[in-house]
């Protein structure tokens, strides 16, 4: 199993999501991430699971997911195979 990120210390304060990614605390404005999370109750926000690989976070009660790559703005470009002939 590939581990993409080490995710720790997820917490909400005011209108921000704080998350430690690979040892560095990051702050994200909740309203810019997800209208579902922005309108969720504290109990709903606190019921989450971090994927074992660190790839993303899932809020079970909300059926909401965030990828860490998306939070960090990592873009994945498709790789095209060369056609011979």
C-alpha cells in the first residue's frame, strides 16, 4: 500500500479547517472547500475518517470527501501512450 501523505490533527475553528499534512499545519477556508462542510453541524464535521494511505478524508454522515491533492492544488496530467505506425 502506497502512503501518499501523513495526515494528523484535523480540527475546525471558526470558519477554517486546520490539518497537519506531513508535519506542516495548513489552514483552509471551509466555504472554499465544500458547501456541505460549510453548512454541517459540529457533530457532522467531527465524524470523519482519514484514508489509511493519507489520500483523502471522508465524512460518513455527510457523504462528503476531500482529497489531499485537491486541498494542496496538486494537478495530475494524463499520460498519453505513443501510437506506433
